[in-house]
């Protein structure tokens, strides 16, 4: 399950929050004022006051407040919303690309920024020219203004950088649009109707768009056309097919088809297609049955005159499609298949055409293979594997990296030898490489030597940039080893790196890394600051952040037993954010922040939401309890089977750690978590009822016995409750014994002890942790007299990340915590 928060980056726009809070987008707060629901609230209050004086002269009329507010809450809404708007308006850098040019390189950055009034995200591109001077000096000359890319789903440059593919996915009944841009104009535009395929996948997981080497063909992943549905009339079923919209008939539903779960509404069958850039002709890739869902396609290298192959990732889907978002424990493999535009070559070869179009499974001996990348010379196929996750059923775990030697001649073979390049690290030595934890790979991640890959990976509580030699397996940390900041790889510029660097109290900044080669020694890297308009923010935000500081703490494990592995006995980490100017013996209120998963990580990167809460005058204790990623596989696997106990005790130990150091007031502690972090939040207020002044739970797991029958990932309940026995115990027909075990692992077991005022933020369309588990818990608290507030977002899923929902969530969090902690 997803982490509660994400890092972000950017610049500030003019605040319009006073209008925003009192108009249409936040109508739920003002729904008792229906006759004037589209009018600014200040206008409504004025007209209400005049009406009262006319009809009841001499009487004092009570003031009405928006739903869920009183006078003190309204004042806090006004005060905090302005600051939150300053943080919300900061854009996020999504991607970057570089292109060679005379006198240096060209860069292009893709950014998104929340548009609160439209409840969407604006997408921009900001170009720049990169000049390299003497002594490895570098300067970026930025365009005067960014350019908005309205309704753009994807942008993919061609290998030479001379063309740019822009994909606009359909809205309503419109076709998918493919645009081929040149340096100064749109050269071609093709419209692909829904009868050919539906939306192109742009989700970062199934997503795959790949140009071939001569830039004449593009392979991509799109949703197969929706199957036809039965037509009925007043006379019954109509046999004849008709495309016309006729009076007196309607479309039936037909057979229900399973989708890919949370965040994949309407996504049931991703398939491969190839478009001819010159003609606009689109062909499906043949031979792939419906029992395989496909993604992450790349072109395989081939010799002159030989047939071309595509390599893709396939997920078996012939039985149930369990949710796949954030779930790396779904078996998958690499396949090779002939391209549809190679038909003539197939016929001339004299082979059996039916057999020749069938995909070839390349990774027979490993349970997981994804993110395929070919080396620049085409002789190696490199891929990541989550085999530890697949084999253990932990939804995410330590990755490994592998290589297959690739031949240009002949047909790919299913018995290729898989070479381990970077194995799973079970228990890292102190300060050493903890293993691979990669969630994306550049389309071209190679240095000029052709064998060194550059990757972003989690290392403890930080994200770092590493290099991997795919021949020797040597791994080196190339972002500064003494930095507690998090570094994220954006693009390569030859043998140079463009990255973004941030911390919980530092708005992200662009960094440029240059490779320095030394004789008889490992290559080292020099990092340069890049002045960028993207890194600017309001003076208010700059001033507030400059007064904050952070550190990464080591928290010793309590009660080490003989049954614990070495990796599970090592200290875990917590990120502590506080004021630089804390008064002597007076501590700011503390918010304990807990990530979801549980197998994910809270990174030492910038989060707009957490920076907002910190700037309100809170210290933050962001705990990476055992089971988090970035600390080796033994630490990850120590948690399944022990949720609700080991993770709860780790959080309590971290809290006691900062109290003992005099960094927190034990009477002013709040806890905030989402998903599994919400599981921990509601467990903590039950198991330690006197510890917390307030709590906030975003789509929390409160009752596993209820969740197991309604979630898109019921297997998660089994894996985390029963540990290594979960995989063999899993069944859709849950037994009474299993339901009892789920209940006993759940926060609702301890609800009779809860006294902490709790705010619940729930998404009505959440498939991962359906809202009923949170609602049940909230209603039970109300029943016993605990102060509770529930904010329901009717159109949101598990992440609650639509702009208005994110804004309203953290405004409510800020106001709720102020009421009980200050």
C-alpha cells in the first residue's frame, strides 16, 4: 500500500486561497447555504446579516458556520489556508531530457503544478541551454517562461533527439492523438479511434513507448478496444450489430471483466501496438493472448536484413487480476515478439507463421523481470527483478539486477543464461550498500563506456544516485556520501548527470554532476549547483524553511531476541525535523509521521505537505520502522507476521528516544499516517491511549477481517498477518479461523481503550483500503464518546492526491492538530 506523502519541487504563484475557500470547489463545507452556493461567502454573510435585521429587529441572530466549523476553526482556516497555498503552488519536476547541440546541450524539463480551481494538474515544459566552460564549469540559460502542455499524457523524444512524440489520450468519445513534433512545428498528427485501441498507458508501470533505431516506427502499450456489449430493444435481444445510435434500444452490460485494481479504473487489458510514423498506420502486435497483460516495451537490436523484435514485460492474468499498484509481488517475465511490420520477412523465411508470431519467454528461470534495457552495443539485455517480493509475498522488497547476453542473429531463445549482476543484499554492513530499491529506470541510463548504468536507489532514509557496472557487478554511490539530502536522477547529459537534490527543509535544487577520471583509482564525481527558476519559492516559505533543521537518527531495537536475524536486530532510522531556535526546556509539539506499505520508505526529501505542517511550529518524527525498504532484505522480511506489534513497538521506541533526549514534550504528541501508516496510527492510540493528544488517519487499515473481503489485494492481508505461511494459506473463501486472526491483528481489537481525538480522511473510491474499514472504526469511536471528524472525498481513491482533496486534507490536518496540540 502506498506511502502517505510524496516529494515535490517548484516555484510559487500568486495566492488566491481567500477566493478558493469561499466558492464552488469547496461547496461541501457550505452546503447548508444552497441558494447562494456559488456566491463568495463574504457576500452571503453580508446579505444574511441584512435579512436578519429586517425580519427580527432588535434580536441577535446566531452566526452560521460552514459544515464542520466553529468560530475558532474558521479563524484557523483563514490563517492556515494562505500558508498552505504557498506550499501547494510549488510545482513538481516529473522528467527531464537532454539533446546534443552546437556549443553545448539542450535541456527540457517537464513539470506539473496543481490547479486547484480546475482540480487538475497543469503540465509545463521549461527548455534551457546547457553551456560547459573551463574547469568543468556549467551554466544553464533558461527560457523566459515555461510552456503549458494542455491535455498531454506523454512526451517521448526520439533516439536522435530530432523528433518529439506527444500523446494526447482521449476525453469522452474523442480519439487518441499522436503528434510528431520537429524543431519548429508539428510535422504529423494521427488520430487513432477507440475501435483500434483506447487510452495509451502513461502510468509509469505498464507504460511503455519506444522508438525504433531509424525512427520510423513507435511501439507502445494501450488499452485494448472495449468488447462489444449486447443490444436490447422493446422486442428483446437484437442479433444484428449496429453502430448507429437508435431510438428504442439500449446497450446491455455483458459479462463483467476484472480490472487491475486501485488507480486502474477501466484498465483491464493492456496490449502492444506499433504505429508507422510516416503513414500513421497502427497495427496490433499479434500472437499475445488475453491471458497476458503487457507493458514496458522496448525495441531489440537486430542486424541488417534480419527481422525486428520487441521485448516487453508480461504479467499472467488468466485468473484473478489482483491489484498491481505498488505491488511488486506480481509474477512477471520478459518476452520477445516479432513486430507486426516484419510480416514480409516472416513469409520469406519459410517458417510456420503461427509459431513465429508467438511470444518467446526469455526469463524462464526467474519469477520476476521488469524494466528491460539494452546496452548501447546491443549485446546485453539488462533488467531488474523483484523475485524476493514475488517469492515471499511481501508487496515490495529488495531488488536484484540481471543480464542476458543478446545475439543479433537468429531468433531469441527461451533458454538464455541469466547472469546475476547485483544480487539481493540480506544484511548490509554498517554504511555499506544495502541493496537495490529502484522504482524507475531512465530509457537511456548508460555512460559512454557502454557498461555503466546510472540509477536512483534508496539507501537507508535517503535516496541516492549509484553507478552499476553490468559486466563486473561493481556498485558505487556517486551522489555525495556525506549528504543526508535525497538525490533523484533526472537525465544524463553525455557522461554528466542532471539530478534534483532536496531535504525536508530545503526546496529541491537542480545539481549537475561531472565525471572526473583518475588514473589507478575509481572514477569520482564533482557536483555543481545550478541556478534555476524551478527552485524559487515565496519569501514566506523561504523564511520559514530557513528556521528549520533536520537530522537522521539511529533508533536502537528494543528487546532483541534470539529469533531475530542480524539484519532485524540493527538500529532503524527516523528523520527528525525541528526549529533551529527552540527555546530552552520548551519543545514544539511533535507530529509522528508514519509511512504506508509497510514496505516503503519515508525519504529525507522535500514534501510540500510535511513542510507546511513543520512551518506551523511542529517538530516532525518521521519513522522508518523495521520492514521499511533501504536497510537490507532481512530487515524487510522481519515484519510480515508481526504487524501490529513489531512496527508499533518500533514507533513507540522512536518516540521515547526523542523524549529522553529532551526533544519532545510527552504531553504534546500527535500521530499522522495513511494506509499502513493509518493502521499504525489507530493501533498506537489503542495500545498507548495516554500517549497522543491527537491523531489523523488517511484511508487507514482498521479491520483486516473486513478489508480482506473487499480490497483489491486480499493477499496483502494474508502475507502481513501470517508471514511466510501467508502465501500457502491464501484463499478467496476466508475461514472463520483466518477471520479471527485478522481481527486480532487489527487496531479495532483495542478500540475500547481509545480516547484520542481522531480525524479521518477517506476516499469513497478507494479499492485498496475500502472506506468501510475506516468508517466502521470512526463510528465505533463516536459510539463511545471519542471526538471524531470524518472528511469523505466522493471522487477520490487511495492516494487522496487530487489537488483539491490534497489541499483540503492538509488544511483540516493543520486545524485539527492546532485545536488539540497547541
